[in-house]
């Protein structure tokens, strides 16, 4: 299973290079390369350009007074970065971490953040015509986090707008809600 | 090639910025004392250098504009233009415009002549018309100061001949040639030019050869002669000489000075006369061993002094924080020994400037040692100031080696040019009398250098020492260049280095703490590992210190801001700065300028009253604005203090209520009320000026400061003034910490806040119903804090008797933290927690521990607040 992660990692780096060499525009709704991963048996996608790297689960230091989905901080080669459990963020029940659990390190603005997901799948090309706008309701996930719905064959992947999922305003808002 | 261009550009813009900054501060000084010719000279020199470098890198627009500034300055220098406040204003404006041009160039924007044409007109207005011709001439070649030292150095026979020829009506020039070291590669060799000159007249050349390496390292395409000076007697005109050097002028700096008959008479004759009357003086060409040794030993001496001064400044710095009294004593001993020796040595070497700088400090230190004077902050400051002056003097003397004439005022009021040749000469004079002392001193220095101890050498060992000295001499000159030079580095490279060093430290720790090492019992491995630890630590310290910059430049900018705002308003203000040597991380230094500018501007505009209002209020007419930087606890504080009218609490309150920021019944502390003026949307400028005089864009200031993880505190007394205190953490500083463990979690408690450790008995703990637990330690009761309960999301805890209690203190409040075990004492690098964690109370940051995990650094003050709240 570990080797699978490495393969995806490699594909990710290649895809990123390609994406940079190409239009250099963010994939966004116009389509492009996405890193897909699994969360509670649902498939999600992230624009490869916002993904820095994929690491296995490592020791997480808990930070007090944080909402439950903020698992704490980890040491990413000398940089201390916060880590968020995407299950908890989306209100999906927590599961215990195993060797398939991954931390996807993403760039939000100019900072790095880790998001914990069940497992990574692959790097995909999704063209603009295969992406549909997010539905207004009807999913477990709040729609403003969603960039669009990517269709690959019969499967539908939820493409996430990682900035909206993780921005600190969002976090601050949630914090305030919890305090109130 | 592209990279090279980029580097060159980078270098240039960095240099230009520095020059502009120094121009700003020099102009400020000059404005205070327009009579000071020294400052004017420095201003001119800075403008000249700026012009020169912009020409070198091909920024013609900048060169063209700065040229006009230089012109005006030159006319002021020569007394053709009298300094008026108007001129100084114009100069300030020109510096600003230059800055603008530089910025445009840096952004690769085109700058046309029209851009600065108006300013040029303004500059030229001040220059009287009859000097126009002179200006034209100067455009082509710089005039140079008459170099008496050069004349002094010349062979008297040659001089006599030259003089005779000059009297025959021939022209007498002094020509200085400074070329780039790689000019030969570019096809420019100064030698044929000089030969060409010789075909029309007589050349006496002088240069310094100390840069020429040994033959095996000699690069025939490298010009080792930094500066060539010529005395030239000929019939040809200045223009013709300029033609000869036409190409050389592009690759370097050529200064031509035509001696007027008057100059010849006053300087040259006087020099010649004194020269002839000096008996037994040897010719320039035959440098005797004594002179040479003395000359080189001065280099060594200066290097030593320089090193010692940096050490002293470092010690002083450590004395500025909280410290042991025994340190004071040791430092006093150390300092007074150094200064005593310095005064003696410098006296023998004839370095009067140094003696003059050092002896007052020596006296002060002696008094401190004798207990007559206290070793208090004020005196530490004096010593520091003295040491800095001394460093400056050393710098001046050592850079003056190549006859760069920086006149130094002596106590007698006359101006002397003590370049190395002079010093050598004066040494020679004294050495004929005191030859023995000089030699003993010289040998003593060698022993000192090699053993770092003062040992009185035996006279018989002198021969050996002398040989050693010649060895030392070479290394010392080599080292000198390194000791005083600095290098410009791209900041991102430094950041990368910083991150990498962090990794290195962790990896090193991981290796040293590796479990499998426990089975290995090899003394050699252990030795090498401990060596590795030491080196890693050394690298880490060095890299961290590289990022620290002093607030000096920032404060200088603020002086300028204050000046400009004051000029525009109708206020009268003195601006003071303290603690400008306080160092802060580069990021903070870079970003702190904007909020400070804002605060200073506000203080002038709204804080300080008009002179009339002040007099009515019974205050001195002159308002005071002070910037003060200092260390407090783990932070650096920058105070912006004014003695103006202060904040009106009631009005702020009313305003805040009407804006809906607070409720009518809110009971607010003074602090909270003041903070309101920094709330976003508190008020617009006009309204605030009407009610309180503050609040203009303060929310932006607060945002900026908070971005740097700092905070602002405001205190104010109505009618007396306001203080804005900006507090910044030393983001990259490391702290001494105690690593403690609770269950699987690791925390770091700052060693400074720890009072003691204890293991309680179950009977020591008292539960106060509804108020928590108290524990008795050495007869005193303290609140017991279970971190795991406090931080909620941690697992359940143990009984107090199975735990260790750490008694911590902050702001005179104390409590006991309950931890499972103590894991060790270590120096940890503070990393700030991410932005989203800013709100976390009780945690001030985090650090990466030896095992690669992240440990949270506890903020004792925050924990105490949490528990008492």
C-alpha cells in the first residue's frame, strides 16, 4: 500500500510540472489535473497546483483550544504546519489512522497546511466539459467548498476549492461559532 | 551572463539604497549644523559615489540627475554657494526624487530626462552663473584634493627637479588613477598611458604594492594596483591629458588636478622646505625594515583592536539584559585590562586618534573598578558608545592606508592628515628615542596573538619572535580584509539556509539520539558525535545572528519623517531616538517602518499641540517625540512617545458607543478604551482630529503589527502625552527551556519562569470547593494547574503524588504545573505557531524537539490568566 502512495506522489510531481509548463493558469473550473483521494468512500479532487506533497501519517502534536477538526501541528522538515482532519471538517465520523491514511500538504495562500484524508487514489485529467457547477444542496458537504463536480466515466468526483475549505477566516469563523 | 547582470543590479540597488539612507541622515545632521564642513564633505562623497556607481552599471538617467546634486554640493563645498534652508529642502527633495528614480530603474521602468528636468532646474538655480564653466570642466574629470602626503613621500631630488621645471613655466599636475581590477582583461593597461605621458613630460609615480601576490599566484591579467598617483610636469594642457585618459575614464576614476601657482607656493614650497630641513630622512624608495614592520604591525594591531571591540560590544549586549552581578565584575576587569593595554599600545604606535578615544573609557573603567562609580546602565552605555567610536576610528585609520585624506580633528583644533605614512613617520621619530620600547611592544604583541595571554617576553627570544612576526604579518593583513568587509546576500538565500540549518539540527539530534547507538560503545564515535553537536550548534547560532539587524536605519528614516511632517505643520518639535542598536529579526525590521511612520506622523500631526497651545498649557514650547527601543522579557519593545495633549478617554468612549463598538454599560479599563481607537472603522480622520486627535488609520497600524506577531499597547495621560508601545517577539530567538512530558505529549517550559521542582505528597493538595486545587510547597500555597484539564483535549491525568510539580512564576504571580516527568533541559528554537493558532492562550509557540516531534512552548503568563479567569 505504501508503494501506491509513492506512485501517486510521483505522478503528482509530474502533473504539477506539466501544469506549470502549460497554461500555468490554475486548473479551476477550466479543467486540468486533479489529485483524487478517498474520504468516507466518496471521491474528492484537488487541483494539483495547490498540492505541495503527500506524506504518510506522522506524529501530530495537539494544540489546545482548537476546534476538534484541527488535529494539531506536525514537523514538515523543519517547518511547523497545522493539520486538519477533513473527515471532522466535513462532519464525517472519525476513524483511527492506519498506513493508508495520508496527509496532503497543500498551499493555502503563502502558508502550508496538512489535510488528513483516508487514502490517495491517483492524478486525473479532467477537462472543462466534464466539470459541472456545484449543486445548490443535497450533499453532506457545504457547497461553497466545492469548485465543481468532475465526471470520470460513471463516477462523480467532488472537486474541492481548498482555499475555501481551509482559509483562516473560515477557521476563525468556526472558532467564534464554537465560543458563542 | 543574465545572472551576472542580475547580481550586478542587485548589488547596485542595495548600495544605492544605503547611500540614499546615509544621504538622508547626513542632510538631517547638516540641517542642524550647516557650518560643519565635515558633514558637507561626507554628503558630497556619498552623492559622488552614487553618481559613480550608477554610471558604472549604466543607469545614465540616475547618473545624470545625481550629477546635478553633486554639482550643487560641490559649489557649496567650495563656498561659492551659501547654504540656506531652501537649499537643504531642495537637497532633501532631490534625494527623494533620486530614490524614486532608483525604484523605477529597479522595476525596469524607463526614466526619461523630463522626469527630473524640473528638479534639475531647481538645483541649478542655486549655482551662480560664473561657475558654469567650472561645472562643464568637472563633467569630464574630477578635480582632486592636493595630496600633501604624496609630495611628502617623494624623493627630494625628483621633487627639486620638478619644482625647477615648474618654475620654468611648465604645468604641474597631480593625477590619480583608480581602475577596476579586471581592466587589463578588458584591454586597458595603465602602463602604456603613463609611458605616453612621459613622452611629453616628467612623471613621478607612486602606488602601493602590498596587494601584489607571490609569483605563483600572480595573475598577469589582474590589476593589483588599486590606485596610482602621478605627479606630472609638462607643457600639455589639461584637455590633452584628459584625451589620453579618455578610455580609462570609462573604466575607472581619473582625477586630474592642475596646481595653480598659488597652490604650488603655499603647499608645495612649504612641504619641500620642511622636507629639506628634515635631517637624515631616508628616501621613499628605500623603506627600512623598521618602518615596514611598524607599518604592518599597525595593521595587526588594528585587527586585534577590532576583534576585541566586537567582543566587548557583545559582552555589553549580554549585560543589557537581566544577568548575574558576577558578570559585571568579570566584564569590568576584562574591559579595563583591554582599554589600559590599548591606550599604551596605541600611544607607542603613535595612533593618537585611538588614544584619544580610549583614554576616557579607561579612566571611567578604573573608577568603576575602584568602586568610585557604579557599573550602572548609564555607564555601560558610555562604554558602549566609546567602544563604537573606537571601532569607527579603527576603521578610519585602516581604510586610510591608501592616502585617502579624511581629515581628523585633533584636540588642539588643527587639522592633520594622519595617514599611515605619517604614523609611520611619527613612529620612526619616537622609535629613535624609544626604539627599545617599541620593539618590546612589538614582540609582546606577537606573543599575545599566539597565546592570548600577556607574557613579558625575554629579550633573548626576540630574534625568534621577529621571524614569527613576519609570518603573522602576512596572515594579519589577509585577515584584516575579511574582518572589516561585508557581503550582500539575497534574503531568500538566507531564509533557505535558515530552514536547512533547522533541518540539520534536527537530523543531528536524531542521529545522536538514535536507539541503535546505545549498543555501540566506541569512544571515537562519541567524540566525533559530540564534535558534530558543537559544530551544528555553532552554525545555527551564526545563521540566526545573520538575520538580526539593528533598528538603526529604520530610526534614521523616522527622523526624516518627523522632520518632513514638522516642516509641513506649524509645530515645533525635537525628535529623539534611543536604543537604535537594538536588534530585531530582518522580517520585522523590513515591515516595521510603515506602522512606525504612521505613528510618528500621527504624533506630530495630532499628538503635539501648536506652540501657542503648549505655552498656554504651561508646557515647553518645543514638543518632544521620542522613539525608544529596548528588550523586555522575551520581546523587543519600540515606544513612540510624545508629550502632547494625550487621549481623551471620555470622548473615545462616547464615540465608540455611538459607533456601536461597545455598549453603554460596558465597564472598560483605560487600556481597553485606548485600544478602541485602533478598532477598524472607529472613525475617519476629520472626526478623530476633532475629538481626540488620534486614530488616523490606526487599525492599519495594528494590522501591520499583528502581522509581525506583535501587539500594541497605548498609555496616555491627558495633557501629558501618549505612548504607543509596539511589542515584537524575537521570532527566531531560541530560549532555554525545560522539556516536560504529560502522557505522550511534550511541552517546553521557559527556564526563566521556572522557580523549582517538587514531588508532592497526597496530603499537600487541598481542594477548594468550586475554586480548584491548591498545593503546599515549602510552606506556601499555590494553585495547582493540571495542564491536561486546562487544555481539555488531553487525556486523563494522574494523581498529584505520582507527578512532578513545576513551580512557575510570571508577573509576580505563581502556580504549580503538574507534569508526568522531566525530560531534559535544552536550548530550543522558537517557531511561531501558525496564524490560525494565534488565539491559543497558554501557548506562546512551538519548537521541534530532538525526536523530530513538535513540542508546544508554554506561556506561563497566559496559563496564569487562564486559571485565574
